[in-house]
């Protein structure tokens, strides 16, 4: 049954997103209630409509009545599909009033037809349930006027006229009108209070939802505050260690932390600074090694003692040069030449 109703609502109602406000929820309730009543009327009327249209030779008025009722049914469906709930509900109310009025108006008014007047109360209930409650009072007044006009204008049977002549107009006129007025007032009061109750419930639900959102927002704020405090603490600690010369320190923050981008930039800066510090240290060691090597070479040249020349490997970029110098020194010792391969006289 739920699946069938869901299908019917998808066919007879416009497609909308989820309801977020009390007004949207109230609109959806009215629309679904109207669509549900329309479905009930369709299930009751559509099976007998072919009989009224094609198989009622003793009642010439049946086909026109069936056409008008079917037109109201179709109009109600399309108004509901377009999202116009009040016109759709008005067609349902008119459908009920038309059905009763047409039966009474096309037959002589007889005491046996008086119970039909009480069916007008269904129209009043429809109006109060499917439209704003004030519509119940308006429809009850219209039903009273309809009853009065039918009692005056429709041809009376002898039995009905006899009741009027005997002063029983209270039964034929006043009682039906009183019933309609009472039905309108009662429906108005009940539906008005019911709608107020539903709206209070919607507001309470909205308040609870807002409280939940506020609590969620507070939790998020607390988490963000905790993240900021943790991030500031780690960044401050990192700065303190940097000021003491420790460039190997890094800010360790998760990607979800609010200061993660700041920590990432700081870590990149530290990586570059650490590489630069390594290059500076290497340059300092290289300079010191170059100074030592130059002293050793100066002494070797001054003494002319290349036989014992052996430059130590320093672990710096100068090592390839040191290796070549050591090889050159060994070659010089093995050949009876001057330290630089030729004598000054030979070079000139």
C-alpha cells in the first residue's frame, strides 16, 4: 500500500526537494491529503462513470452530470500536479456539491431526497481539511444557500408539498441548513485548533533542529579552537628550537588541522634552510681543506721535496683535485725531471 501511495504521489504531485521549513512541510501535508482524497473519489467515481455516460436511458441528465464531475476530477488532478493546492481542493469540494445538487435538481423534490442534504456536510469537511479552516465556514454558507434555492426552485412532489402545507418546513429547510452551519462551525474550530497544534509541533521540531545545529556548531568551534591551540603550541615550540640552531625540527600537524598549510610552508622553509646550512658547512670545510692543502704544497715547493708529498683526502669537493695532485707527485718522483716536468731552461 505504501508503495502504491508513493507511486500515486509521484504521479499526482509536483516534484519538489526535501521540506526544510514548517511552511514547506504544511504545504506538502495539504498536497498529499488532497491527492489522497482525489484518489478515493477516483476509485469511487471512475467505475460508474461509463454507466452514467452510456447506459442511463431513463435519466437523460446523467451524461451531462458525469461529464461535469469528470471535468472537475481532471481539473483537480492537473491543479495538484501544478502545485496549486487550493484550486485542486476547490474542485474536489465542487465535485461533491455538484453530485448532490445535480441529483436533487433533476428530480422532483420528495421527502425521500431530504437525507441527501446531509451529504453536503462532506463538502464542508473536505473544505476544512484541504484548505484553510475558514473555507469550512464559507462552504457551509454556500451549502445553506444551495439547499434554500433547491427547496424553492425545484418542483415539489405532492408528499413534499403536503409537508410544507402542514408547517413542517423546519424539517425540510431549517434542519438541513442548521446542520450545515453547525458542521461548518465545528469543522472550522476543530481544524483551526488542529492546524495550530501541528504548527506548534513544527516549530518545536524546528527549534530542536536549530538546537542540534547550534550544538554541532559549538562542537566544531571547540574542535577548531583545540586545533588552533595545538597548532600554535607546536609552531611556537618549533620556532624555539629553530632559534637554538636546530634546523632538523619539523611541525607535525595532521592534514585536517586548520594550521596545516602554515605548518607545511614552515616545513618547506626549514628544508631549504637545512640544505643551505649543509652547503654552507661544506663550503667552510672546503675552505679549511683548501688552506691546509695550499700550506702543504707551499712547503713542498719551497723545499723541493716532492717524494714525500701525499695530500690527505678531505671528503670535500677538492678530493678529485687532491687525487690528481698525488698522482702527479708520484709520476714526478719516478722521472728524473724537475717537479713540474721540465726545467726552466727547457721550457724557454
